[in-house]
């Protein structure tokens, strides 16, 4: 029974290579934290300072309520709480008086309407129902002060006319001051940093899931069921002794017979330029090896990009695939192997090119 070949989308993750790749991208974490903090802080600054609502002035006054005696209950009136007072504030009995006081003070409808004035006021009963706090707020310090005065006069007048009270008197008024807003810039920056970190991790995991590149020779052999004949660093760089010795050993055995070998690079789109460069690099590494004379390297464009290449490959004794190390071309490599088999050209092996020798040395523990 034929063994099913593993493809790049169903292979087991090489944990050692995965963590080595992760270590090379560890710099993304501090960068993500800094970028996220800057974005979070900038958004907070823009929404709360540059384009945020104008800061308001706030004035408070303390009023004392002297409740009348309720003959039915035999006690003083005690059912006025903060909710009741804020409802009463919106009734015509109080709101009309506040509006009248504002107009008497020279505040026009255009400056503040009756509805806006009432919405700017708040009554609260902290604990004792006889003590009430009135808060007035406005972006204009003068309006804030006049509004407070108009509301206080209206409440004092209300205490004189309503039978539930003996009187309502003002104990004290604080001058308008700018509202103190909690500075949450640091919190926004921290939140932005965390969000960007999570986003970056998710993106990295998604990219890793889609990564079909080859990082380790053994992974290529498991994936394509083809031998990796060696690894090569980029042109102009000295080939590490360890990797040179390995590729020489493999090719001595491979070149024991005379062969015409097609050299393919999946990166070639318009011609065999990459295949030519990699074949020259391979010849350079093999150097004056005696067995090299038995091999004729013939760079070809992948069949899909050159119909003539499909005819030429039928005359070859085999093919070698040049696969760029860490480049995401696994799907195309899979397709090329399948195509060469259909054309009757056996694929003898793979050579990893432009290898990051430091990565492989760390992986192998060299």
C-alpha cells in the first residue's frame, strides 16, 4: 500500500524550529507595546482634549430644609429624597422661577434656555434629609455663578410658599471651579499596549499557520518525501565548512553516473535566471570535485512559465529543485514536483538556497 505523502498543510509543527523563529521575532513584542501605548494615549488625548467636550465649571451650595409639621402623621414631613427633589426641579413651579431669575440677571434665552438650565442643575441628599446639596455646572464661569444664584433663590422661594416646609435657607455657596477630570492617559496607554500586543500575537499566529516556507532540511524531506542534497548560503558569502562538507559528500555519490540534470527554481517567472545563478553557486561549492564532470546542470524555467521547458525536461535524466530557505513558496514547490512527475522527469532531490546559516547552526546546535 502506497504511503500517503505529507503536505505542507497537514504536517506536524517542528517545535524547535518554531521557537527559534519566534525568538527571531521577539523584538515585535516591545515594538507592539510601544506602538500600542502611543496609539492608545494619542486616541485618548484627541478624544478628551483636542476634540473632547469643553471643560465645565462647577459650583455647589448647601441648603437647610426646615420641614413643616404633618398633623396627619403627627411628625414632620420626611419623604423628600434626592429623586423627589430632582423631579420637582423639572416642574413649572421651580423651573419657571429659575428661568425668571436668570432673565432678571440679564441672561438671555440664546445664552441658556430653560431646559439647558434645568439640565445643568442637580440636587442631592447625602444623608440627612434636612441638608441638601445643589450643584450647578456650565462651561462659562459667569453663567455657572448666575445659574447657582437663580436656583438658590427659587428654592428659598419654594420653601416659603410650599406648606411642606417652614423654610429653606442657604447655608453656603462655593465659587465656581473647573471640574477635576481623572487623567486616564496612562490607563489608555496601558490598554492600547495590551490590545496591540494581543493583536500582534494573533497576527503572528495567523501568519505562522499560513507559512509554507522551509526552515529545516529534515522538514523538507518529510513534506516532499525527497532527499535534501545540501544547503547553500547566498552568492558572495563563504559557505560554512560543515555545510560544504555535507553537500560534497552527497554529490560525490550522486555524480557516480553521467547525468543531464535539470535545475529548477520555483522563483523563476520569466526565465531561468534564478536557476542559472543557483546552478553556478552549486558548481562553485562543488569546486574541482572529480565527480562533477559527470553532471551537466541545465537551468530551466518551470514548465508553466515556458512551454519549451516541458519538452526539454523529458530529455533529462533527473531534476534538482532549488528552494529558497525561509521563503513562502511551499505550495508552488508542491505543484512543481507534481508537474515534473507528470512529465516523466524524476526529481532527484532538493537544495536549500540562500540559507540563514546562523539559524541552522542554532537549530543543529553547532
